[in-house]
């Protein structure tokens, strides 16, 4: 339902989408707007990065998304069950 408000198919998981009351944000803009809500220094950095045009930010987002496993590694299980990561999950 929310994705269709953004002009996307309900089963489209090709990119991150942030749906707010009256707006939808995709790719780099979604990530940066989420970062605005996190702990310092991320809001400050995100605020500065939001000044970068989307035609620059989205290709950077695509590069990180396409190479995320080489940057951050890959786990065979959800880290929610690992007590060392519990504070990184909402409602955990």
C-alpha cells in the first residue's frame, strides 16, 4: 500500500524507500533522511549530504548497494538473535 503511493509496485524491493506522511524518498535521499533521525554525528553528516544533488548521491548509493557485501560482509543468520547487536534494532 505505501509503495504504491510512491508510484512503485507493492512488491518492489529493488531499493530503499522511506514513506512519510505526504512524501516518498528513494535511494540516497531515503538513507540520508533516516540518518537525520539517528544519533550524532549522523544527523549532522546527513544534513550536509542532503545538499548534494540526487544525480550525484544516487549513483553513490547504487555503488554501495551493489557492493554492500564486500564493504560490510555477509552473515548467514539474522543478527537480531546476537545480543551484541540487540541495541541496533527497533523494539529489540
